[in-house]
C-alpha cells in the first residue's frame, strides 16, 4: 500500500506525523520503534518547515517493512530522506482513516499520536532510574576497587621495600664472602713462598686493580729502621714510627682503626692508605696504597689491614727462613771436605743445596786416609733439615774420622756410628754408605746402613747396583752389627755414591731414579772418565735433576780407578 501527502504548513506536518503514527500502529510496529519513527519524522519535518517550500511525505508498506520518505516538490538536487521500521502485522483499515480538517479533531488526533511517545518516555524513565541505580552501584564498586588498588599499592610498596632490604643484605653478604675468599686465597699465596722478594712482588699483583690503583712496599734496610734513601710520604713515615695505619687525604677517611693525616705533599691529588707491616718486635716496613676509586669502603680497608698483617707474618717467616738457610748452607759447605789426591784413584764430588724449602744440612760426603794407607769414602744423609741437621752431620763426620784412626772396616765404622748416634740423639737418624779402597788390592770393601745402594761401573761399561743386604738406619733403637761386603775392582771401574735427593721422586719412588743413574754412568767411555771425571759428574747431574724441584740436598761422589793402573800380584 502506498500513501502520500503534501506538506507546506505546520498543520500539514502535524497531519502527516499523525498519519504515519497511525499507520505504524495499524501495522503492528512495536512502541519503541514507533517512538523512534515519530521522533525522527518530527525532526525531519521541522527541518522541512524551516527550509520552507513544498514537501511530499510518502508512506509505503510491503515486505514486512513500513517505509517513510520525505522529498522536496518539485525534486531538487537534495536527496530524499528515508526511514524504514519493521511491521509484522497486517493493517487495520479502520485505523488507517484520514485525518479530519477540524482543528480540535486534529489536536486530539495529534495528542493520540503522542500517546506512544509518552508510553515510551515512561519506559525510558523507568530505564533511567534503573541506569541510575546501576550507576550508583557501579560507583560503589569503583570505590571498592580504588580502595583495593590502594591496599595492593601499599602491599606492593612493602614487598618492594622487603625485596630491596633482602637484596641489600644479600649484596652485603656477597661482598663479605668475596672479601673473606680473597683474604683466604691471598694469604695462601703469600704464605706458600719462603722468598721475601717473591712475596713483595706478589702483593701488588694481588691488590691491583681491584682493591688498589697502586701499591708500594717499603721494606726497612734493617729491622725496625724506617730510614730510606728515596722520599716517602709523611703518612708512611708516621705509620712506620707509630705502628698504626694512616690515611692521608684532603677529607677524613672515616676508616676504622686508621688515623687521618693531611694530604701527602708527594701525592697531593690522591688519598693514601699507609699500613705498617707489624711483627712482635718492630715493623718490617710500610705498605702504601691508593684507592681504586675516590676512596675505600670501610670494610675493604679493614680487609686490607688484615691482609697486610698476614703479609708481614709471611715476610718475617721468609726472612727467618732465609737467614737459617744461609747459616745452614754456610756450615754445610764449610764442613764438606777437600778430596784427597791418591795415585791411580780419581775422586769427584758435587753438593747441591735444596732450592725449595728449608731442606739444607742433612747430606754430606767425606774422603780421608786411614793409618794403613787405605782411602775411606763416605756419603750420608741425616734425617731432618736445617741448622740442626747440619750440626749433627758435622758431629757424625768428626766421629767417623775419629773411629777410622783404629783402622776399622766400613761395617765396623758404621756400627760404631750407629751406637754413637743412638746415645747422642735418640730421636735422630741417619743413613750412610762407606767404601774403602786399599792400595795395591783389586777389591772394594763397602757397607751400607739404610742408604741407597752404590752403583759400580765395570771397565767394559756394564753397570751393577751393589744391593747386598744393608744394615738398618743409624740411630734406630735396635742393636745391630753392620756387615762388610766386597766386590772385585778392575782398572777403569767407577763407583758412584749418592744421596736420595739425586734419584728419588715423590711420584715415582727411588728405583726408576737408580736405573737412570746407572744408564747415565754407563753411557761414558773409560777414556772420558780417565780424562775428565769432574765433567762427567756435571753431565750426570744435569739430566738427573732437570725434572726435579730439588726440594732436598743432592750429593754425588764418583770414585774412578784409572784404566792404566797396574793390578798388584
């Protein structure tokens, strides 16, 4: 169905609006859609009346829709206005009658047409009240959410503060662990050496650059003497005289146990920490440090002072060790005899002190004649090291020479030394080998007491180990009679006596070393040994000691019968 009307006045507009409302009601358009239709159409009609002119309203039903069109008459470039609402029911012809021209009727009809609008507005009011209720409820919810957020923020701040405190405590614990680890490692490095020059060299390597930018070690020339030819910071001199750490800078250091001093004139732009190297008697020197940054952390300063104290102990021990070692080595060398000259018999000896540790003083050799013209050669090793071992070695050497005046054999002499040592020093032991060469007799007599066996090279180059049953160590709480052994001795033969420092290695034992010594001795020709026995001794020592740290003394005594010697009878 299609209807249309022309609109030029307000009355025409009211009639058209009422007609559209009745038609929408007749076709079963729901109230909300009718309200929307009436509101939109009223607004459009007001626009048309404002513009003026003649307008055509078209109403068309079909396909379940009510279509409304407003277009200008005659048509212009302005496009028509369209609106469509669903109308699911068929039209009631009575309700679609035309609108009367009577003004009262028109007003009544106009009011009737607005009833749907009023009903829709009532429903909208109800919905607005419901929306207001929900808005208030939403506001209360938002207030609760805001309060919850505030509580969560407070809890978050507390948690962050707890995390920060835990992180700070963990960092402090890690710093303390790092300092203690460094102190332990550095102390192990310093105390591992008994060379004071090496300790002084290692101190800067340990401290720079993590704990100090520079490190200077000032050692006094004599113990407790702070004088130095080079200029020293005033704070270092004060530390040397007072024995207290000093901090020289333009600002107070605030370091525990450290006295503050004015800036150094030698280094005005750098803070200085001067720590004395203390001992029980007087400081050994002063350690002067500059900080790696602007200043030291107080805990780092405490750690540096403790490290300096430990370095001082290591330096003091090293100096004492070097002093005792020098005394022992001097005594040892003074007691080593000059080898006698015997026709037809060449002797060559080598003594090397230990280079690692205080292991000087136990090894010794000797060679002397007995009243009957026999030549006694001896090599031995006193247990223990240092000055005490060197003194005991000298006493054994003297006692052996005294006993040999009575023309005793090697076994008899060792038996007497055993008794002597047991009564003189019950807690000290020794090992020894004595070999006797008798003039005009092609026989070697020897005896051993707990010592590595002699090695004998025959003129043809074959090497034997003289390992006949030896006696026990000298000085043990055991009565023993040490036996003599004999072996034929041909011209061109060479006997090697040695101490365990030459052949023994901790990882291998002593047997491989004896085999190497035998191989080295067998590699010489008889002519070489006749011509240069001293050179042969050197050539034996070099390869034998090339793989050794030499943490023990080394003695080697070579006895060579000239190949041109004529055998008696």
